[in-house]
C-alpha cells in the first residue's frame, strides 16, 4: 500500500458509520481513531485497515436478503400504483377501463393437468403454480337458462367492463412467447377479444374475435366457499385451476372484510393487462402503462406477472350456496387488486420485509 492508498483508506474510515460495529470495544476503538486529528502510527494504520474490512463485512450482512425480497417490494409498489390508477379513473370517468385479461380459456376447459403442468395451447402455459393454485374459473353456457351469465355481463358492463382478452385453447402457443403480452392479439399467442355485451342490442351478446360465440364461456374468478359447495347458476365456483376445492372464503375476507368467511360470492378476476391503457387514451386521467408485478415466486420471463383486479359481481343472500340471477349486483364492485399469487398489498409487504 502506497502513501496515496493509505490517505484514501483513512479518508474513507473517517467518513464511515462505525455505529454498525456490534462489538462494543471495537466500536469504541474505531470512534477514538476517527476523532484523532494527527497522523496514525503504523499499528493504528493496521487497525484502521482491519476496521474497514469489518465495516465492509457488516454492510454485507446488513444488506443480505435484500436481493431475495426486492421482487416482492417492487410488487407491493406496483399494486399501490395499479389500484390508485384504477380508482382515480373510475372517479373521473364513472367507469373502469374496458379491456382486461381473462386467465381462463375461451370455452373454460381445464388449463392444468393432473400433474399440475399447464395444458398445451391454454393459459395454463403462462401461469405460475402460485397463480393456478389461487385462481380458478367459472364456466357458464352462453344459452344460460338461469340468466346468471346475462346478469353478470350487465353488472360488469354497468361499470365499463365488457371485453376480456382471452386465450383460445384450440390454437398453438409458441414456447418463446412473452407471458405478459400473450393475452394481446398481437402478442404472439392465440388470444382475441371475448365480448360479453352487445352495445347495439343492449343485451347479452357473446362474441369472440367479432364473431358470435356459442357453447361455454370461461371467466377467471377467485374461488369461494360457503357452508357447502358454492355454485353460481348451478355451476361450481369453489375449485381452483389446479383442482383444489376451497371450503370457505377466508382468502377473500382477507382481501376485503365486506366478504364474510362463510359467504358464497362470485368474484371475477381480471388481469390488468397490456390493453388497459389503450381503452383510456382519450380520458382526462389516461393510464399510461400497466405495471409488471413479478414476485419472489413469479418470474415475468416465464410466467404471467400482472396485477389482477377483483370485481365482486354477486353473492348468495338466500343462504342456499347457489348464486342466482337475482343475486347478481346491478353494478360490479372493485374489491381490491392483488398480485399473481393472489396476495393483497399488506401480505406482499409482509413477505418483502420478512427476515431471512
């Protein structure tokens, strides 16, 4: 070490925060040396070099784990931004953006096989395990004799939500596709718009890629449970994508306390995807971009990683564990925005700050 290097080391040492040294005697020695105005002896220089090494090690220990938690920290910030933008937009425009990502497939077929792997050609190829184990789907026939699908379409349309970017399971999906772009028509997957509302006829008019659609319609939901198997229009809404059946609605109660643990409720889970900004471009509070919400467990390079808005559209008020058309709300309610694992902001923050 030459003279210049010694001077540089001493300068760094005098500017260092020695309070992070846990050893009391060593900390006192460091503070004494920092206060010394005259030159150091050779022995003191050696002590300074040792202390600098100690401080460097202490800093590494202090920052240990930050890299592991950085994704959850960023996810929490993204959720705050996403929900704030949505609520501001609704306050000004009296509606939410029109187009959303539908995590279910067009006809509501299974997207995960018995082994838990995503079924080829479906949204299951794009969703992380954490996503498929929290969210599920409601499969309603277009010619629904119960009238529940029409009522849900009306309730969503009343708050501006009518179009869902949806994967068609009959097409191929390249392995190289970018998961966060796959639901956009130009994103390289087999996606297009599923529209539930016919503005011209002011009634249920399901179209897929501008053509009339018949058969079933799959919509992504947060599964719910009551005092028994929970259904909407006599269709099961208690199962997640990966086949797990929930027995209560505690996870929904955690997101929004207005939903009781034993309440059978229908909650549409709409991905806050790439097409949202395009529907707000002429607004006074246009949403410029949608955040990526990668977490510690969900990597945007391999899995869909967007914020997901939860719209409660109906609730079982007759206590029969089935939601009928007269129990669908006239206007859907935004109850929260969650990450791809189904976690609300508080839960994500807790994970981001957890000790390793």
